[in-house]
């Protein structure tokens, strides 16, 4: 009986270790509209997603296509900005309530982000790199 319990414990432990190493770790791509010719630094991109900059260099308002309610969104904000989704939401709430920015477009899937970005020349978003297609342009890959 004791060996049986030990065996079950080992199997559960192995499953937990396997799932924790296999979850997430997506390659994430920051994407813009195909017509967007901006030359942007990684610092610029961080400022856009953190809400520190709300306009493109030529002055037009940036439209963020955001997947913050997804696992990919949580991973993106942690990897790219070293922030939690809640920290990002609080920052954007302050910006919107003060009239400094428009609320990000809430997207639940990579396809929704691609659609939003493809339809608006001032949009920027992030998707899983595996979801890239010809509808948007990748400007940075986060590994």
C-alpha cells in the first residue's frame, strides 16, 4: 500500500514538473499594420504597451490591440515589460480616465488582434509567432 501511494505521488510530481516546464514559453510577435513604415526601437515599443507614449512619432494616436485576458497576454507583459496584467490595466485606466489615451481594443485571440491591426494603420498588437500570416507585419519577436 505504501509503495502504491509513493508511486502515485511520484506520478503526480512528474506531471506537475512536466506541465510547469511545458506551459507557455511562446514566441511572441509584436505586429503592426502592413502599411506602417515606422522605425521603432524596443524601448519605443515598451513605452507604447506600458502607456508611457500614446502617439506614433508622426503624432497620430496609437491603438493597442490587447490580449491581456489571455495566457499569452500575461506572458507578454511579464516577458516584455516585467509587469503583471493588473499593473498594465491600472496604468491604462489612469490614462483613459484622464483623457490622455483611448482604451486598448480587447481581443481574445490572435485572429482578433490580426483583424484589428490589419484594419487600422495606427494599431499595434502582439500575437503568438506561430499565428503570423500576411495580414500584419512583425516588427519584433520576443523569445
